[in-house]
């Protein structure tokens, strides 16, 4: 997984917090369904204000769409 976390005039603390949250969601939930596929995530400005639960729901929805049918095809 690759994360692209632009500054968007945020502090290093905010960028690192967001990076750690997304890495944890990936480790717990997405990695298992990812298989041998690559995943690159570019953060949007709205992600800085999102709660962990919102980030988790969005990331799972995107992962489900991205990796749908990648097993066995």
C-alpha cells in the first residue's frame, strides 16, 4: 500500500496522524482482501477532518469496489 498525504496547509502532526490511522485500517481490514494487488491512496482535503469511523467506512467501501472479482479471475 502506498499513501500520498499532501500538506493542504496542515501540520506534520495532522499528516502523520492521518497516515497512522489509514495504515491501521489497512492492516486490520483491507490487507486480507487485497490479495496480490497494489493499492495507492491519495488523500483528499476532507480526510483531515474525518473521524476514524468515517475513514474506516470509506476505505472499506473503496477496497470492496477495487478488489471485487480479483480473486479467481
